[in-house]
């Protein structure tokens, strides 16, 4: 089964992690870069492994796993990974003021995963809370959470029907987006002025709804036609996106405006709040 790489964030710096054997495994290189601020984390890790072995800690390097993670060039590459316990041992051997806070952060991240395995509802609650803290409305959060569930169902279908590489997922997602909105996800991010941010976290209600429709329609087509292989999956993705795209165009014709927006959802909400406050002050004479 294909495990999806996630990104954990420690003080603004990214650490790749992947679920393996029911626990989080972290990229050792990423952790070392965060803790040491070195510009050559691979060299640092190579030297550190040699040092640990010389000092009698050979079991640390023996517990390192080679797991596939997306590299900066977008390709899936074998990456040195360690579970929470092993990464603790590695970080302990690094003289850095960031070592202790990183270990506390690591313990929290690892423990949260154990909790989520025992009670999956906790992961959903945590995600909802994070969106709430960022200022999203309850109504938007409901749509976003439903969209996440629909997306997961779709990627499960892709995995079981012949899309094994990360690049395949990108191709299929782009097919749906192009047919739904007339732009690929990369083009959509440029339209909204985004760089590494999650595109869907900056969509408004209608954009989320049409995204869900395109992906759900694609899932149903896959299942109905028992699609296999990338060539057929791409045709289905285009068809599913066309269904959502047709609905979008019909609504745009009635509304006489485009659904595809260059606006950032949160910024739109903030602007609405500021406008409401100004109107309130004007009415009250403040």
C-alpha cells in the first residue's frame, strides 16, 4: 500500500513524515537541518552516523529505514527515516540549543499519532480546530472536511487501479481541475498569488463545492466502469471534471460572474469584517 508523506512544521521549518508500521517515521535529513541550521544536512548526517558507530551506538544507524518520500525535484526517492524513539537518540547526540525544544515537539507529534490510531475521530477534531484557529467559519470547515474525505476516497481508488507514483496523482488531479475550472492547480495557485500554500485552503465555498463534485464524479465513474490503468483513469478524470465544469458554467451564466476567483478566502473574510466594522462606526457616528 502507498503511504502518503505528510509535512510537520517545527518553528516554521518543514519535516517530512510518513506513516509506517502504525507510527510516524521522520526524515532524518530534515530533522538535522532544522536542529543544526546546517546548509549540508546530508554531509552532517553522514559524519554523525560514523561518529555514533565509533562511540558504540551502531544500533541507532541499524534502526534507520529507507522509505520513499518526495524529493525537492518532485520525484519519490529513498530517504533515511527514523521513528520517534530512534530520532530522539540521534537528536540527543547533536549539540544545539534547538535539540531540547525539538525533542519536546517530536514527543508531542508522535504521541498524537498513537492517540489517533486508537481514536481516529481525534485527527478530525484536531484538523477542525486548526482551521477554526486560523479564522475559517464553521460552514467553510464543514465543506473542507467533506472535501478531504472525498479526496481520500478518490486517491484510494487511484492507488487500487494503477496510479502508483506521485506524478500520476498530479496528472489526474490536473485533469479534473482543468476540466472543472479551466485551469490546472499550478495555474490556479498563480491566479490566487499562492506559492507553497495549500490551494484548497484558499478556495471559497463555490470553489470547494465544484472541486468536490469533480472528484466525487470521477470516483463514481471509476467504480461504475471498473477502470484500470492510467490511460483509462485519465479519461475518467477528464469526464468527472467535465461534469463539474458544466455545472460551474451553468451557474456562472445565471450569476453573470465567474466562480473561478483570484481571491484568498481568508482575506475576503477579513475584508468583509473590516467593511462591516466601518459601516457600523459610520452608522453609530463613531
